[in-house]
C-alpha cells in the first residue's frame, strides 16, 4: 500500500491544470535545493511537468533530511548555489591522505 503522504500527493497532482503547471518550476527549484543534480527532463513528459513525481521526490527528500537530523534549508534568497549564470559550480575536493600502515612482523619476516 502507498503511504498516506504519497496517496495524498497523487490525489493533489491528478488535476495537473494550467495553474498547477505554472507552479511546477518553483516546485522543481525546491527539489534542486535538496538535490543539486536533479534534472528537469526527469520531471517532464511531452512538455508537461510530472507533478506527482516532483511532489513525491520532494517529500522523500524532506523526510530523509528530517530523519538525518539536518537543519532546515535556508531561504533560497540567502543561499546562492551557482555563480549567477545558471550553471552549478563544480567543487573539487582534495582527497585526504591515506594513513601509513605499519605492518607487524610475521613469522616469515621475523626469522
């Protein structure tokens, strides 16, 4: 059985009228706040937003964040995840150096 929140989400999205379609880009941006790699094409079919998918994914992302004990995201105007040209900035992290492994002498190396 579908959990209650998913069932309610599907019922709300079943209309998919013009007003709901106009609100879809804002919903997608909210998904992108939680998951920067979200791709718009994954939420569109034949030029129409798949509102049920957007809502379900948003609910899952929010629930996962709450379950992990993370604080709420800051308002979108306070956080700028890109450099202004609409493209996400790639951040490369240096790998941490591996600790040196000291080998204990074995019977073969001790003799």
